[in-house]
């Protein structure tokens, strides 16, 4: 079966007054990298003053206080970090220390070691 058009089909044109914002495809919204909750933990003497410093807080030795909730000498702090490798150290009573439980270390610009936390 064949259909014949006796009248020409009119093409519909968009209105001239449509703004540029409506004619441009919507921009793809870039989502922020997904972060994961990561817990850092270190065992030291109960009553110590313990902080976490790393590339995620510009190596500020007093920015992230760690707490010993059970007062048993186990200090912890939980952060949300993006995927990747993050260098860090503990600052225990003013002394910078690598994580004794972490097997991944890298030498830093000071000739000492930084621990590595792999996220992702």
C-alpha cells in the first residue's frame, strides 16, 4: 500500500525569540569525586595528645585531633577522603611519627618517611 501526500508537509520552525540558553544543550553537571570514610588509628600511651597530619589537611600538625574514647591508648579519627594515595603522619605529644601498622611508606622532602593510605 502506498500513501500519497496531496498537500506539501509544512516544516515547523522554532520561534526566533528563543533565548540562547534554551537552544544550547544543558551542560553536563560534573560531580565531585566520591569520597570514602577512612579511619586512622594509632596505639600509644593513654593520656597522650595525638593529631593526624597529612596531604589532606596541608600537613597542619594540630588540625585533626584524635580521640581515645575508651581511654585505653587507642586514638582514632575518621575522615572522608577522595580516591587515591594520601601521605600522612601522626603527631604524638609533639613528635612526628609514621604509622607503625602501615607497610606503605614513602620518603619525604625532609629525609624521613610518610605513611601512605590508599583509598579507592
